[in-house]
C-alpha cells in the first residue's frame, strides 16, 4: 500500500466533506436543534399545566372529602343530599367541570370505589392527584379502625428510607466509595455514544462509496490508485470528518445551552416547579422501565444520616474513584477498531450497489450485531459480570459497545486485552475480505448484487 497516495485520498475525502454546505449546515444546525430541544423540554415540563378544574364531589363514604384540598388549579365543592345521576347529566348547572362520586364505605374491605364523570377526558395529572388523595383517606381510615392510640404517628415514626452506601476494597485494603447510580449513568452514556458513532459514521462511509460509484468518479480514481487504498483512505477520511463534526457539536451545544440558561434562567424555572412536576423529573430519570430508578434526591442530598456520607459526597467520591485513564484509552481503542470494523463492512456493501435503496438486504447481517450489542449494553449495569454480558463483551461485533458499558463497574485487565485483541484480529480479517469485495464490486454496474455475488467476488479476487 502506497501511504503517500493513501494520505492524498484521506486529505481529498476530508476536504471534500468539510467544504460542503450540508456539512456546515449540520455542524452548526444540529447544536441549535439539540439546545432548543433541551430548552423546550424544560419549558414544557415546567410550564405545561392543566386548566383550572372545578370538581363537584358526592362523598357517600364520609371519609374522603376532608382530604380533597383545594389548590390554585383545582377547586373541590361538596354536594350534599344530591343525586349522582342528576349531577352528571347537568354539570354546567352545578358550575362544575368534573363530578367525583365516592361510593359508600365498604366496612368489610375497608375501602371505597370512586368514579368521575366529565364532558371531556380528564388529564393524567388531575386523575393521579385525585387517586392519591382518595388513597390517603382510605389509608387513614384503616389506621384509625385499629383503635390504637397515635398509630398514624407511630407508623410515620417507624418509616425508614435507608440508602445503601457501597465501598470497593483494592488489594492494598484501600476503600473507595462506589455509587451504583453513577456507574449506571456513565455506562449507559458510553454505550449510547459509541453505538451512535459507529452507526452514523459507518453509514457515512457507505453513502460516500455509493455516491462516487453512481457518479462514475470511482472509475477515474481506480486508474490512479489501488482499490484498497481508495477504500481505506475513504474510511479514515470520513472518520476525521465525523470526529471534527462531533467535537464541534459538543462545543457549540454547550455554548448555546449556557447562553439560553443565562437568558431564561433555569434556576428560576426549576424553583417554580411544584411537587407533582418534581415527581415528573424523577420519573424521567427512570432506568429501563424495569423498576430501576435514579433517586435524584438521594444523590444530591447534602445532609448526612448516622455519620454516613451525604448523597452528594457519595457521587463525588464515586466520580473521583473512577479510572479515567482506562475509560478514555478504552473508549478510543474500541471506537477506532469498532468503527474500522464496521466501516470496512459498510464500504464493501456500498461497493456492491448503485443506490442506497439496494443496501437494505445486505445491511441486515451487519446491523443486527450492532443492535444486539446496544441492547445488551443497555442492561449491562444490572449485572455487569453475568455470563451473557461477559461473552457479548468478548465477541468482536458487540464488544465495542458492551465492554464500554462494563468498564465503569471494573473490568480485569486480561479481559480488556483479550477483547481488544479479538476486535483487532477480526477487523484485519474483515478489512481483508472487504477490500477484495470492494476491488471487484466498485466497478460492477447494471446488476443488483446478492450475498452469492459477494461470496463469488471474495473467492475470485
């Protein structure tokens, strides 16, 4: 391979891409969209509230109405000696938007049933608030039914909310605090970032190959350089373009969000959140929908209980204990070789077709391992040392994503070495095969290629 020609191809690919209007548009437009989306999400979360509701209440139980307190958005009105059938059909006559009907108290089950009637469907916020108040009333009734003096206060006093503080101990006996929620966030962020990098950048390589093949530019290029030099030059050139764009995205997004935050005042917005909206923030931080959540209040708590570390101290201690050198080096290695592996495969696919519509069938065997790796990595924080996660962190087609998701939880050096070694060897083998396919496929026209054709090209070249 002529490295001088390879360098020329890399330079040509890089400059051609960065000079395009589409590159400039996406480079400066995407950060604006990201920042705008971030700001809009906060504004929607804080400012979106249901219209004020007037709720007429028919409480046949006699225990619920005292718990239905009025707020700035909901006004409850008790209707006594009123027929439910009459009210629900004439809500406007009672100056009400909703009728809340509470059944008589079931003395055996010690509960009530509740129904609402309205001209339009009721929003989730109002529904959940009413359910919460009704459950409070039923729970208070059940506590009182035991006839134990001060039982409610006793239950309140015995309620506990202990947060587990974890420490890891090294061979020298040194203890370091390890907050699992912090590891989970870093694990998911690394896996998602690498998945996006590999998928997007490899797709860019394939699109570039198809573009040059369909425009017949490649015929001129292969008359001056080898097909393998052209393929690797394109792969490396696109990688440099993508890295340039990504770094600019991070920088510009941070600057724009900082400017918006200074103008709008996120602190004031967050201070205007009520309890229900604070709960919404907590629910937005849910892990995977499987019952695992991020306890934001515990993580940011600055008070200490029983001499233990505060939530913020645990987070900062965990962050300081991370091996950032290992994380950064591993990220770069898995990104470089993971990208090279998939980019070479996508380049071979691009050389076999004349337009992107014909790539769907050929892409499936390549994209499925990538998707499987992302799926496994997304759950790796639940059991980072399980056999399933371990083996997927070793298989070269999934290891770049899964292994990065495991690293924050601690991975043995030999596992990293084996995983990277297998990835490098697989890249070399796939690059060799892709180059052989690329050399033949790049000059094939007029026929929709199949896997059989790719196998034939691999054997004959």
